[in-house]
C-alpha cells in the first residue's frame, strides 16, 4: 500500500492546472498499488488554492503557510517537501513536470535519499514493483524503469494524465508541523521579470499558436501569430529559431529545451518540424501546420496541413475567424 504526496503548484493564488496531472497520476498508482494520497500546498496566502484542491479525493491537504515561502525558492521549498514526506511516511512524491518542479523536486529527492524519475508518461503495473514510462532524447526513446528504495520521486508530463473528476468528499486540511526558522537563507528572491501579454500560458492553454523562422521580425510575429492566437483565445509559442534571432523571448520557446505543451489544438505557423521542436508539442491532440514547403517534416505529424505562405494564409484566417 502506497502513501503518495502530491506537490501543488500555484501562482498568485491560483492553482496551476498541471497539478491535476500529478493528482491523476497518484490515482493511477493507487489503483495499482492501493493506498492513499495527500496534497502539500506550500506558500503564503494559499487559502484559494487549498479550496480549489477539494473534491479530488486526497486523504488530507497539508498546508505549509509562511512568509518564508512567499517566493518559489527551491532551497526553502525542498526541505518543506522532505518534512511533509517524512511526517506522512510517504513512499512516492509526485509533481507535474514544470520548470518549478524541475528545480525543486530533485533537491527534495536528495534530502530524502530517494530515487527520482522525471517526465513520466505512464504507470505500468508489475508484480515485482510498479514501473514507469518516461521520455528520453527529445521523445525518441521511451524508457521503462522501476525506482528502487522506499521513497520515490516522480514528475509527470501533464498531457499524459487526463484531468481527474472532482466529485470526492472534502479532504481534511491540516497544517504541516515545520520549523520555518530553520529554512536555509543563503539565497534571496530579488525580482521577477515577465512580459505581461494578457494571453494564457502555453502549458495551460487549450490552444497554442506557435511561430517559426517564416516570421521575419517581432512585428510580423505579433501581427500574425499573436493576432491568430487572440482571435482564438489561445496562447502563443515559438520555435527556437525565433528565440535565437531575438524575435521572441525565451519564455515562448516550445521544444526539447523549452516548454512541453499538450494542448487540444497546436497551430504551427512556418515551423519546419525539427525533432527538438516536436519533442515539445507532439502530444497535442490536433496539430495544424501551415508551411509553404510541402515536404516540411511538420506535415508528417500534422492532422491538418496547409501548404501556403503564412503571410497570405494567416491574415485570411484571422479575417474569417474574426467574423464568427
Ligand atoms: C540541442 C538542441 C536543442 C534544441 N531545442 C529546440 C527547442 O526546444 N525548440 C525548437 O523549436 N528548436 C530547438 N532546436 C532547434 C531545432 O533543431 C531547429 O533548428 C528549430 O526548431 C527550427 O526552427 P524553425 O522550424 O522555426 O525554423 P526552420 O527549420 O528554418 O523552418 C522554417 C520553416 O518555415 C517555412 N517557411 C519559410 N517561409 C515561409 C512562409 N513565408 N510561409 C510558410 N512557410 C514558410 C520553411 O519552409 C521551413 O519549413 C534545438 C536544437 C538543438 C541542437
């Protein structure tokens, strides 16, 4: 019987939807191994996040609410996770595979002397111990592995685990017993730089419109990719080619060294479909590609392909969609 601890990720009082994949994973493991799961919410002013986590079937929601945890500093959050895992005697700690957890969970695993697997996409029952599938080498290799030891840490790809239903009885909410004074203070959060765009984040959005080298400058990117995204209420993304040439910020990059997204619809505008780019979007439900080269590799994975010049096709699409 397993005791699982799910780490909730949140920002500005809002639960990150990727957390639901971690909950779905926990439920799958329990279906295989038996047991229960708990959720840890660490931060400051976390009331709304705790409320939002009700109904998922957690045995308890542990809260670590303290000004010391106001900012997402891995140094401070990792010991809190380790303490929560010890207090529950949790054998499996899980978080969504995001920049946040990639920073924090390996530190927690080190503190707990636990095995760690990232980017898990499936739970595979096995009499000798549950195995996990994880992606390697830009998604070209799927590894099947079993974590040894009494504590396991896992991050899961959000597109691989469906959003669980929220119809369970409310979970008990309990504060974590923690000495916050003892948390490391050797790094301080200074500031956060972000470009407010008013658009959803690509990792959370149902639709992502992404642009590639076909776009000649940031004005064209904003007009075509941004314009199409806004008519659809979508997030924007970019290939690395545009990031490297300074046309788009690094925060928009989709791919092996950028964000991994799995929306319902991904529209690739003038993107060739290099394996490193596809590693970040190929779990999308429906892929639409617009490219003037009929032999572009993106058409091999696209559900719908349009061989056209993006400078002609995208304004037409925006015009037609705006009339809806
Ligand atoms: C270690 C490593 C990690 C990497 N990580 C990433 C990553 O995370 N994300 C990523 O995206 N890349 C990554 N790359 C880079 C990747 O290999 C490609 O170079 C990059 O994805 C290419 O971007 P692109 O498709 O925009 O450009 P290109 O490959 O140059 O393709 C541009 C496409 O636009 C089409 N086109 C041009 N003009 C028009 C037009 N007017 N109308 C219609 N179509 C047009 C062309 O036919 C072409 O298919 C990585 C590479 C390495 C080595």
